[in-house]
C-alpha cells in the first residue's frame, strides 16, 4: 500500500492512478489525517501531492514532521516537494520566479530517481515558491532556469522529490520518475495486477455475504454494473440475481447484448423487465428536459423495486431466511473519494420501502468496485471475460436516448435515433477510435425540420447532431477532432440509410460551457 496525501489540489487522484499503473496499490488520504494514523496503516511509501497553497501562507496545509522520522519512504511532488524541503531542514523561498506550464528541466547528477532520463526534457510546473537549498544529505538532481533545486533524493533515507508534476501527461518521462521512486528507491513490489484485484474482491465479498441470504444487482448495460455483477457472481454464484429494466430508451442491440452476451460470459441469473410501454406512456407529451429526467427516474425506481420484491420475495420468506438482502452497486473509487469517504468496505444498512417486501428487511450494500478507477474496471472486465462491447462501451446516461431527442419522446423518434446512433458507433469502432473518444452522443432535433434534396426529390427531414468528446472524467471535456473521412462516412451513411434524417451536424463546443448531453 502506498498512501497519497491529498493537499487539496485535483492531482491526488491522478497520482493514485499512476501509482497503480506502476502496479503498486495506492489509496488517497486527506492531509488532515494524523500522521500516526497514516503510519498505522503500514504504507510501503507515502507520496505528498501538489496543492494550491504557498508553504508560507497562514492557512497553508502542512504535515507533521514526524512523517519524515518514521523510516517510511516519502516522495514529494510540487507543493509536497516544498513541504519535504521545509520539514527536512532545507530552504524554501519566494524567489519571485514563477513557473507555470511546460518548462524545460536540466538533469545534472541523475541519481536513482532520474536514471536513464534525458538530461534535457520538459515537465509540467505550477509553482510560485522555490526550493533554494536541499536538506542535508540530499543530492540535487535537476534544475530549471527559475529553480536551482528542482529534484532531490537521499537513497539512504529512501526519500525523493520533484518540483514538477510527474503525474500529468505533459511531463515527459513522468511515469518513469515515479517508478524509479516506487520500485528502486522505496523498494515497493509491482504486484498489483488485475488477477489479484479479482481474487481479492471475490474473497472480500465472500467474507461480507457469507451464507447470509441473496443479492440483487441492477444492470444498466454499462460497464460498471456489469463488472460489479460479474465479480459478485463469481463470489456467490446463484444467490445473485441481476435485474435489467428495459425502458425502451436503450441503444440498438443493447438489451440483446445484456440478455445474450452478458449471461453467456457470466452465467448469471438475469431478469429482464420489459417496461417500454410504461415509460413511453409516462413520457407522452413531455418536452422539458428536467421533467423528462424526473419522469424516467421515478418510473425506473418503481419498476426496479417491484422487480426486487419479486426476486427477493421468496428469499426472505423461505425457511432459512434471515432477512438480509444485499444490493450490489458499481460505486467507483472517485465517487468514494469525492464523497469524502475513506478506505474500507461500506456497511451501510438501509431500510427499503418496497411494496411486497417485509418492513424489517435490511439491505446491505455490496460495492466490489469501491477501490477501483474506471480504467481498472475495464481491465477487470476483460479479465473476467466480459464481451468487449460491454467493457469498452461509451458512458451512457441513465435516462438513455430520452434526453437525446430534443422534443417529445415517441417510439418512432426513438427508432430513428437508434438507427443513426448505431451507424455512428459502428463507424467509430471501424475507425479504431473507441478508446480515444470518451463518448459521442447522437442527438435528434426532432422538432426541427430542414429541406434537402435526394435523388430527384425534395426532402423535408430532421437533422441529427454528432457530439464527439474527449475527456478524462466527464467533468470537463473537449470536442473531439474526428478525422474528416470518419465524419464523411458517418454523414453519408446516416443520410442514406435513415430515411427521416437528411442532415448531419457536428457539435464543436467544449465543456464548459456546453454539457456533454444536450438535455
Ligand atoms: P453532462 O451532459 O452533464 O454529462 O456533461 C456528463 C456525463 O454524465 C452522463 N450523464 C448521465 N449519466 N444519468 C447518468 O447516469 C444521467 O441522468 C446523466 N446525465 C448525463 C453523460 O452521458 C456524460 O457522460
């Protein structure tokens, strides 16, 4: 275990991911956690992240110097590097030379940390203060024009630091610097692999559920719920039932993929609830985006709870029922970190008001992905043998195509959008772009019509808008520069093959200001 101490910048999650890419398990802890508590967890190394402050600011988040006396390897980056310098007896000063963005760095004596890294390369900086003197016993390894001490190490004390942000992609060789620290200086072993994750999680879930009752998992068609379900299936077999609500707002082929491919890959019990009519009836006449979302959300909960009651009904009235039911959720590590939760398993128990279930039935959450990042979830999915279509699926909103039809949602309009969307996804896959494009919603402007000409005739059809974006986490996004040939093929095919669509437009708005979805 490597602990990443978060000093309040957005970099801690990225650092934790990079550590795991080096195949060393990592977790994030807040800088407010007492040092004894950090050490009590027995970390093999501690990384001090960057942060927004100056070490001189009155309210600057600090760290107890005891962290440097424990014999535990420590690595500092940016602000963490300055805290280290200060805590170990070096000097940090406001030199007046600020460096932001791409900065050339010169490696002097490379030491262990910068071994085999080019003497001149560029790194990502973001700092005002600078370290002007390294602590006693530390060798200075690199400098920049504005920073005499840009990296230092003491292999005897197993500590090192860099002024830059090795975790961002703009820093050349950043991953190697991090690996030199983890593997060569701190002596961590690269044993965190997907096989281990799967086995560990299966063991954990067996320990949590034991032989107490049944579990239920809602499948959305997306990767998170599918992987969560597949892990729990491995752990408890037939006592898991998956419920998939088909609200009729799915993409083409999606329901079939879940019914056929997911079941084939996992052998899980699956209940499919066909609720298309119910959802379309409820959505009839609604054009306001928020009202659509609320309607879909409300109907979804009703349908899912009814299915839950049907599935669990006999489990909790049977002979050896102990009135515990487990609800599997695909919560990911970023959600856990962002909601302020620390490590450990969640044991949240909640009473569920579901018609048809006994009042005192307790639901316990099972969250097999609680420690994982999205890219790890995909790797685990592959490890578990889930189909690539599911593992590499683009994120898809809960309200489905309902919020990609601008105007009222009808079955006819859904069919049009499903066809256009299927073509766009097919061409994206054919061009090998699935892993570069975060997602590409296709939006039907159902209340807009435009004139076109096709063959000898005038057409009066609807436009669709392609919304390809790149992103790391959907919080921000940029519009993706799709190759012209790919756009051309998508446009030609959609206008030829989908009779009602006679125009294809492309959305070139970043987020912010635009959201990814149109509604
Ligand atoms: P926006 O449109 O807010 O979307 O930029 C950010 C990401 O979230 C997805 N999204 C949703 N996911 N339920 C979901 O599960 C929703 O109601 C919902 N709305 C948007 C969207 O596809 C994008 O990945």
